[in-house]
């Protein structure tokens, strides 16, 4: 069944900087079906809030979102004047990315097909990337190494780049620590309170609820010591 025949709703997210009076509003069309990329997961508003908090860093920078789905973090980045590319693997998810762009009047955001773990031409042809975004990519353990391999390739190609990932803790057996070590990556945990994401209703949404969500910044092991 095509996306055009599926029931959808439009969710509104508002990101605020109260001291400065700045705000952005993002509209996300959500397909009402139980498919990973069609549904807004709790990690998305957390990662989007982190992107909003880092808007001065990403302004004018090149940002790639992997496994974009409904693309909330990527859309926020685009509204913060980053040069954004959205990517996902299935046609339905790519259509959802395009729908999110249309809902926010973002006509110049490229949407590309990219599958974790595969070195497809679309990935090889990517321009310079400064930041990579991934919202709840670490959901199914069978995908973990494919994701890390993809990220490691991109970070080795873009030596100063960072991978920002919001990760929902579901089980202690789902750690990515050994994979990070294997692929010579290092991880920093960012407290949600440091960027205003430690609230039950985030950006006007109650999606985060009581879920245990971490914000990870992943880089190459030797990034700080290299030119």
C-alpha cells in the first residue's frame, strides 16, 4: 500500500530559547502504522533538542541524518541554516522524509537512499560532512555493527566530523561499547539536563515520557590529536 493511501497526522514541535526569545516550529507528518521509519520515536525530540542547542555550531555546516524516518532532527538542523542531507533505506521512509520537507517548506534538502553497512554509490558520492545525526538507530541488535561500520567509514572520510545519536536504553545486552572499540571510535555521553531535554514534555510533545534516553557524541579515537 502506498504512502498516499495511508492515514497520517501532523505533529507540531516547538523549540524555544527563552532567554533570547528565539523559537522554531517544525511540522512532521506521521504515518499511522507500525513501521520503524513511519513512526515518531521518543529519541527524535531529544536529538532535535540537542541540534537546536548546537545551532550556532551547525549553522552553515554540512549535516547528514542517517535512518531519517520522519526526519525531525534533520529538519531542525535545516531550519538552523545547516546544509542538510536526509537518508534512509526504504522507499516509504524516503517518501516520509520528502513529506516532512514539504510540510516545512524546505525544497532544497536532498533525500537519498542509503543502507547501513553497504558502500553504495550514494554514500561514496556524499560531499564533506561535518555532523552526522542518528535518532534511535540502535533499535535492532542485528543492525548495530552495520550502523557502526557506516559511521566509522564516514568519520574516517571526514576526520573532524561528529556523530550525534539519541539512544533509548532497552536492555543492558544492547551495548555498542565493544563495536566502538573494534572500529576505533570513542563515545561521550551528554547529560540531557545540559541542553534542556530532561523534561517530560519536550518541544510541546510528551513522547519522551519516562523513557531512559541517552545522547551520545561519537568521534574517531584520535580526532583530538590529529591536524
